[in-house]
C-alpha cells in the first residue's frame, strides 16, 4: 500500500493550498481517508476524515476553512485549505483505515505546509 501526499508549500497568511493524496495497493472504497498534521514540538493531531459515501468530519479549529474531499475514481483524497493561519504550519499526513476500524492502518510520507505571517 502506498499513500503519496503532495501539494504542500510556503504561503502567506490568508492564502490557500490544496493537498492531494494518491492511494494505491488497496481497495479505496473499503477505506476511510484522513488527514493529520504535526507541528514542530507537538503531537500529531487529527484534521479531517471522509468515508466512502462522502460523510466528513473536521477538527473544530479548521471548520469553515478546510474541506476534505475524495475522488473514488482516481483513488485520491484532497484537503482544500483556505484562509490559512500561521498556526496551521505543520507536516500534513494522509492516512487510511478500514471502515470497521478505529485506528489508521496506512500513512503517507507527509507534506510540509508553512504559513508566514
């Protein structure tokens, strides 16, 4: 199984980025896809997740600014990030878990997002 994340970069506060995560080696429809992030010196935290049918859950601090989506035909999950803030600076990871499980089985390599003030 491979999860390949991309789309990170350096952006000014108030700007936007779209992260992508291409999945291979798994039956995409069986998996909930999630995004997590880890800032320097902090624990990894949940950002958003989406199931096969499109039901989503977002961390409170990103609601209204971030939006997770998936393209089941392309085995890809996206994270649209708008109105970025310096506190959003982190390495962002995509992850996959079976619908029936609580823990994530597979993780991508991470993509750096840096928001300057």
